C-alpha cells in the first residue's frame, strides 16, 4: 500500500456521530427550503445575483435533455448529486434497485422508469425532511413501484441478497465509515448483483486539515476517498471487477466563483484538480 494511502487511512477525522449530525442538519435544511433553493453545497446548486439557479462546481448538466421530464420540479431542484447513476448503471426491466442516500427522490423515480412495473426501487435516506419531500414527489408522479425507507447507509434496513443493483449519487463520501457502507452494500446485493454509484473521488493528496473541515465534509469534499484507496476498499468488501471511471474534474473557481464548498482563493487553488466526480463499479460474486 502506498504511503499516501496509508496516511489517508490513519487520518483523524471528526467523530462519526458529529459528521452524521451535521450532514443530517444541512441536507434537512436544504429539503425544507427546496422551493426557494439558494446556495447549498458542492453537490447542489446555488442562486446567482439575479435570483436564477446556476450549477455548482461539481454539478452541471448531469441529466440529458428530456431525462427528468415529467418529474416534479422539486425533485429536480433538490438533486444534489455529482453524476447520473441511473444512466450509467444500465438498469434493466424487472430489476430491484436500491438508491443509497436518495434525497428528494430524482434518481429513484428515474430508476423506476427503467425497471418498469415488473421491477422495484428502494430509496434510503436518514433525513426526515428529504423523505417527506421524496414521498411527496412520488405521490405527484403516481409511481407505485417505489418505497422510501428511513435509515443510514451504514445499516441498510433490507434483508441479505435482496437487490440486483445499488446506485447512489454523491453520498458515500459523506459517510465516516465507508468500509461499513460497502460491506452493507455487498450484503444486500444478490449474487451477481452490481454496485453502480456516482461519487466524489480524490485524485491526489491535499492538506490533512481538509479532512477536519465540517463544511467540506457536507460539501462532498473532505470525506472523498483517494481513487486507489476506494478500489482497495471495494475489493476488501468482496467486490470483483471494480473500476473507477472519471466523469468530471473539480475545477474550483472558474465556472461558479465563490462556491460554499471552498472558502477563499488559496483554498480554491489547493483543491482545484484534486477531486473528481466518478462512476464506481463493482460486482458481487455470482
């Protein structure tokens, strides 16, 4: 194992409970304010000077033209992801899918279209406000092959071998116990099942102080694993055929100057290019 990865694994993070509390509070607040969404995080959107929405430094044009058509505006507005897992996961009719950290429900509702009435999609989220928003969005669309569950991604409230595909959109990085998340994901997948998630991944070393910054944790930065570390943890959890496919490099400052995830020009320069949004794959042994 490289020295940089070993150093990263030994880094002292804020307490797990403190991270969970701050993440829950921040994303609960976002859900409550979704109708008038303003500055949120690197995984969300922000309001420009004229009051219009503009993409954050990670999120912009994630969904292809027409893909979210027919979904409630609040589901689209509350999308805080860094990728498009429902497209990249290549979902099939009849599959059972689980979305880790389903938020306002956009990816769950999109996945329900792919798997059809013969399939089923679970959305898992720990935030009461997000669950309320997601269920409201589900009711507005009339989708019936969906259920939103209350719980944490470190302890998935589903039986062993109960889903075919696990998706997630910029959420695993928010967990302080990623090994447990991956172990739980492996447990609930059926033999031959697939993990197909979008997440923020670190490309190089950064100042260790970044991992202590709670704003950067909730902004999807501080908790991001180095890509080599991510692959090793996937394999340690039991996954085969693991891969990380970059989808977007985080270039801080240029497209959306002053994003809340960063802080000042010096921090922007340090973080720019150090992170990417990526599509992460793994398969459970058949």
